[in-house]
């Protein structure tokens, strides 16, 4: 009887701990870890990282519909930042046309972050709000932004950490495939 109780208790604890994991394996990779951890999810990239020096910051675009199909991030993409074969951070991007009716799609990055990483002020979900918010997490820097560009509303969230933050906004990023 005690063994059954222990098994049930372990199952419940495991379920509770796993519920805090993000709904996409790609977003669970810790900034500062080996890039091979990302390749285990997206597959090996065609670019030879040995062709770049240790100061080059590389940016790889991936489709979230392919690598995060159950994440509720439809028609979005992410930039993965790499430097010296180390994963430095990820930026989730969403572009929604301004002339469409308001819906949850307008705030899908906001909704995803609220459900998976922590709360953002509800003011960012209001139509017309633009700006940047920082979400407090124990290990990462999470920056959410929303702006208007031409006829689109652009939502972005950068997930990195203090040690890697400066490498994610370098003006001399190199795009790779």
C-alpha cells in the first residue's frame, strides 16, 4: 500500500514540475548551452560553424509551426542566436496585419509568454499599446515588445540570460541557413 502511495505521489510531483516547462522543446534550451542541444530539436544545420571566428554572432531563422506545432504560436518564426558554437538566446516574432479584426491572434506571443514564462501586465493586450516589458524569471532575461510597422503589429519576445544578452542585439549579426 505504501508503494502505491509513493508511486502516485511521485507521479503527481512530476506532473506539477513538468507543467512549468514551456510548450515547445526549442524554448526549453538554456541560453549558454551547446548549440548541439538546439540541433537535437531542429536537426543539423547546413552551415559549418567552424567557418566563423569566435566573435561572429550568427542568426538562424526557424519556423515555429514546424518546430513548435503545439505551442499556439501559429504563423510565427524565431531567430536563434549562436556564437562560438554556443546557443545565446532565441527571439520569437509575430507579424499581424492591423486591418484584421481584434482577436487572440493579435496577442499570441503575449498569451504564450503569460501561459509559459510568467505574467506580463495586461495593458500590453490592449489595442494600440506599444512598448517593451521585462518579465522576471529566476534564470533568464525575457523582453517582450509590441510595435506597429507599416500595416502590421509586431510582437517579439527575446529569451536569453545576462551573460548572453549583449550578443543577441549586435548590429553585425550574420544570417545563416
